[in-house]
């Protein structure tokens, strides 16, 4: 009997050992007042309530449902800092704008360029704003081929072409650049100091008209003080512009001196040659059938805006001898001069200079026979003026 009780107690201890092991070394717990009662299940959090408002959720009355992630809508002011508005911690006030990039710190995304997250299209991305570097201009495409496929004067397809041509040739040209003007120029009005034979000379011209058609007057001559005028002429010409640089001229010339006087038909070309040489070339046919020609060229070399050095050359030629005028066939004479003028005003410029004159061939022979010099130097003092 005793043995049976001992075995029963040992079995009970063996069965109870796992429960006692977790409290090994601890005192025996007090009696459990809920021993023998069913323990309730652990409290579970309330399920999310889709109707829970933020106010009730703050007071613990309900649990709000987790909001589904909503993609952000396009912000028309994305990347711009709005006055008075707080900026989110992860926003970039200049997103979408070209900003100078600071050098990255070692290890801080070294070698990578930071770009704004591509969440939504920014309508202002790439636009220059105050304080930012301007973006490059968009490319400009050439005009389409169709732009050049129409008629030269499209109005002729709607209105009477004859009427439109008349308007273009008349009113349109007059209203867009056509004008009538004039100019009077004394290119040379000078005193010539020659050893024992001082004299004077003039060379002037005037024109009146428009861009294409003008009436042109020219005159030149020379003489010695105390003597009769040695030579003097006047020309009246019609001038027609043949391009932006040259005028074709035709008209008449009348020589007052030397005697006997002569009348000539004139055909010439005057204008601005390449490298800014002013040229005037003309052929003359006298009422006696004598053919002569003249070529003048000059160049204004600006030393300063007001100080100008002007080299000038004049050649006279003849097709035959004219003994009564002292002109021989071929190259009859040449004048080469150098004038330095100072433009006090553009319209008024005194000058000083030097000139050499030389006669050639039969013209030189006629001069020697008349007791005149074949060649001579002259010092010049004069005025160039225009209005």
C-alpha cells in the first residue's frame, strides 16, 4: 500500500515538471483568483472604420481606414516657391529650373546629377524665371517650301493685274522710299601757288531728282590771276541710275574758254567703284566732229573722322589733233594731286595740297610753241563745301 502511494506521487511530479521548469528558481506563486475560470481572448484592435472622421479618430473613438495612395495631380506651379506658403520638407523650390549645381560632398551621390522626381508634368519646367538662368531658345524651322510656291504678286490673282502694276510702279514706290532731293557740291574751290604764275581753279556739280532720274549740272575751269580765264566749261546731263553704285549720264557740254568756243554731246558713267573709288568717265563729241574723253578718279582716305587725305588723278585723251585748241591725239595731259582736308563741319572743309600737271605728245609740242610750260608743280589752298 505504501509502495503504491509512492509511485503515484512520483508520476504526478513527472507530469508537473514542464510547468514548474519555467518558474525554476522563483518563489511559489500566490493562488490564482481566476483559477478554474476560462480566460478571455486577448483584446484585438478595432477594425478600420471607413466612416471614421479625423476628429473621432483623434479622440480614440474609431480607427480610420488606411487611405489608398492617390497619385498627385499636375501642379501648375510645381517647382515654384509661392510667397507665404510653407514648403514641404521634400520639395525643391526650383524643381524644373536650370540651377547651378554645387559640387557634391565626398560620398554623397558622387558622380550623380540630382534631378527632380518625375511625379507629374510641370507646365513651367524649363522656363526662365526671375533670378534663374534662361533656357536656350527653341529651334526655328525654315519656312516651308509652299511659302515660295505662289505668284510673285499675289494680289494680281484677285485684282486687275494692269491696275496693280500701275499702283506698284507709282504710288507704292513713292510711298516707300521715292523722294525728290538736291545737292550742290564745290569739290574744289582753290588757290594755286605756282612759281611766278599763281592762279585759281574750280570744280563743282549739282543735281536735282530722285533715286533713279536726276538732272545733273557740272562745271570746271582754271586761270591765272590778272589774265583771262584759261578754260571754262559747263555740262547739263540727264542721269539715270543703272544699279546702286553707278549712274549713266548723257547730255550737252559747252566750252566758254578757250576760244573758239565749242559745243559737245556727252555720254558718261559716274559712280562708286569697288574699294570706294569715286570715278567719272565721259566721252565728248564736238560740233566740229572732234572726239575727246576724260577720266577722273579720287579716293577719300580717312585718317580720323574729320581729317581726310584725298588722292586724285585726271586723264585727258583725244582721238585726233585739234591745233586751234592746242590738243594733240592720244594722251594729251594728266593731273595728279594730293589734298588733305579737315572737316570743321561735314559741309565745310578747308584743305591744303600739292598737284603736278604734265602735257604729252603733240599737246606738249603745241604748248612749247605757245611758250607755255609742259609740266609744273602747284601748291594748293582751298575749300570743299556742299549743301
